[in-house]
């Protein structure tokens, strides 16, 4: 009993000594947030003369390579041609990303871009899909 009391008093005194414990090697450090870039895409039918036609409703755009791989977005077309159907997502900037657009009855296409925060035209990915024969 006497040894237990002495141990408790010693530990209490050492705990109140005012000495600071050095940080461990595992002290978490907050990382700076990544700068983000907005990426916009649209999927339209490719006409026989190569021009884009109307938006393809329910087309799928998937990230198949790079940052965000596996992300799938379903396109929903506006009711009129001029309203457009651009959909945007945010990804870290300066990353190479490959997108695949597909829709039932159409041939799939892929596009690879490098995301940029300062150059919006680089972040517009326009797909025109040919009808499968």
C-alpha cells in the first residue's frame, strides 16, 4: 500500500512539473487545400455532316482515368435547343483526366484534358456521338 501511495504521489508531481511534452512524430499537420478547377461537358448527336445536333438525353459521362476515376454523371437535356445542357463538376487543377461519353444506340467517345483554373475554354469538353449502325 505504501509503494502504491508513493507511486501515485510521484506521478502526480511529475504531471504538475510544468514541463512541456515535445510533440510526437505523429502530430497531424493540416495540408493546404488543393486549388480546384470547374470542368463542363455536353453530349450531343453528331449529324451526318459532322455538325453537332441535339443533346442526347440520359447520356452518361464517366471519368475513366485520372483524378475522380469512377465518377459517373447522367446528362439531362433542356427542353429547347438553345438552353443547352452543360453540366459542371469540380476537380483539382493541373490534373490529366480522361472522360468517356456514351449513350444507348451511339458509339462511345473519350477525351483527355488537363484541368485548368485560369483557362475556362480548356475545361469545356464537348462530345458528339455517332449513331451505331
